[in-house]
């Protein structure tokens, strides 16, 4: 046979006769075509997708690579400097601090000079670890001098000036707190000196002595004026019409105040009005700076405190409505008003317990609280374990301060119970079970003993 092919015999190319693809497979390939090469250029991926649609050729499926667990632990000093810097910064910004202002001992009777309490004016830990952490801390904290007692002395040398107590302050995180040992004069003097600096977060104790009661802010005075004197003012001046806390925050125009003593604080965005609590009480200068806040459960422990709280609420309502509060034009109009919150002091959040933790509480009558503790604390201990919430009673349950009308009516005597370091769901669960306990008959509770 001749080796030459016959003219009528054709050699066909080898073809891959595969079963046509299903509609779903073609749709997937079409979608791939639409999402790739959107820059107008025909890429290899687009060509491959077109071939898939026309020829039905299957492509290999990419399997995501599973990350393997770390087999070694790198010590902190051996980490990259950039990573160490991020860790230092995260630790420094992990919580806010509260700096309590108080009268300076040398002029406590005249209410003239103030300082940050020694207990709250602690140097951040990051500033004392090593040189690297201190350098990072100096990028986060600013050195401030929140005191005016240096006016008493003449600091003539550099060594003397080093004795002035400084505060390492982060304006975005930290809070200035006008506490038990301050008055309206402290508020006016503080904002006169520091009102033009960044102070986004301010807290004020809701009590009579802070709001108006002071020897030089006598509202019964016919002139209704505040007396102010300092070396920088060269004598004594008056605030026309007197001054309240919220007016000191807002500021008073010179034509009303008759001077420039009440400039206000334009940078303040949050104002915490602190209602005294039965659960967490601290003497002046004794509170740590790691405390936090929780929602206030009542209007005050004393009638004077309740009245001051009501005055705050009235002024806040007037401001929100754009009305005057004795400060001339409302400079907080148009969405510039700070966020006013009624709160009480609470412990530090235990971040080690988890994320999204909060503090809250519940008011319980003296009659109902006996059912909570009648079984020797078994009910409360079990509730703590099941919900993970820290349940905090007043230090001495029986040396109570009542919130009702009179001690003659036991049903009106009420206590605060703190519900700390729990998620929203866990705290609500605690409240439900505590309230359900009220309904349990006494003879059934007795069986638990």
C-alpha cells in the first residue's frame, strides 16, 4: 500500500467532546466574565472565561489556604519596633481616667485655689516602663498643669518650677471632675484659666456646694454676684447676675458678666452630672482615677441634691429648646450642645471578663431586698455564677439613706444594687430574676435556708 494518503481522506483534528455544561455552570462562568477585566483591557482571565463558556472546559477550583497555628511565641522585646509601638499605644488608650479637682489645703477655707487630687494624679504606667514606652506615651499624653496654687508662690528658679504638680492628660479620653471638695468658685476659676484649651469631657458632682452654695456666690445678695480675685486680675471683680455650673460651661458675654471671667468651654462635648450613689462613695481626694460611670438610678440621696438635679434638667431642657439661661445668645444652638448625662460612679470595667461589658443597677425596696438575702446569699451567689454579672450591695445595708418621703413608711425605703461588668443581655437577665424573686412567697424562700 502506498504511504501517501488518498486525496479523499481527510485528517480530523482531535477534539474534546465533553458533555455541555449546565445552565448554572454557564451562569457562573458568565458572572466571572463580568467581574473580571473591568478596566477595559482583555486579560488572560477574561479569555479563559470566554473559553469556558464556549467550550465548556472546567477549570480548577482554588481552595483557600488554611492558616496554621503558630508554632513559636516571639517575646515582646524581639518584635518589630513598629509592632511594639502599636502595642504600647493600644495599652495607653485602652481606658479613660478621671482627674478629681479639690481645694488646695493652704486656702481650703477661702475656696480660692485648687489642684488635682494626689490619688487621681498618677503618672500613666506606660510613662514608667522604659525609654521606648515613655517616648510613645509622650505622643499620647500631654503635660498639663491643672492648678492655680502656684500664684501663691513666686517661682523664681527652674528648680522651684519643677515642684508644680503636672498632669499627663489625653483630652480625647480623660475627664476633669469637680468633686466633693470643690464649689462654684472652683468651676469659674478653672474655666477662666483653661476654658480655651481642649476639654471635651467634664464631670460635675450634683450637690448643693458645687452648684451654688459658696461663701462668695450668695444668691441672696442683692447684687447676686460672684467675687473673684487673683494676681492676674489685679484686684477683685464680680460676675454680674451670679453664675451657675451650666453658665460657667456655656460662658457669659462681657456685657452681662461685666468682665471676661466667664469665657465658657467651646471644646466640651460631654458633660457627666454625677449623682451620689449608695454603692460607690468616696471621700474627697480618695477616689482612684480608674473609676467609670453608670446610668444614675435616682435623682439624689438628699433633698438638696434632688433640687440641684432638677435645676440641671430645667436648664438642659431650655438649652435644647434654644431658650436663654441667663447667658445671652445660646452659643450651643445648631447642634453644638454638649451631651449631658446623669450618671453615678462605678468600678473600673474588667476587660479581662470579655467584650462589650457595661455597668447598670436596680432600685430595690427594703421589703424586697430582704427576700434577696434571706437565704444567706445563696440566690445572689447563684445569680452571679449563671450570668457572670458582679452584683454589688451598699457597704452597710442597714445604715441606709432612704429615697422615699419618710422613714415612717418602710415601703418607700429603697436601696441601690449595682450590676457591674456584664453584657446587656446578662444584666437584663439579672434584673428579671431579681424582680421575679419579689413575687416568691416567704414560706417558699424559707425552704432555702
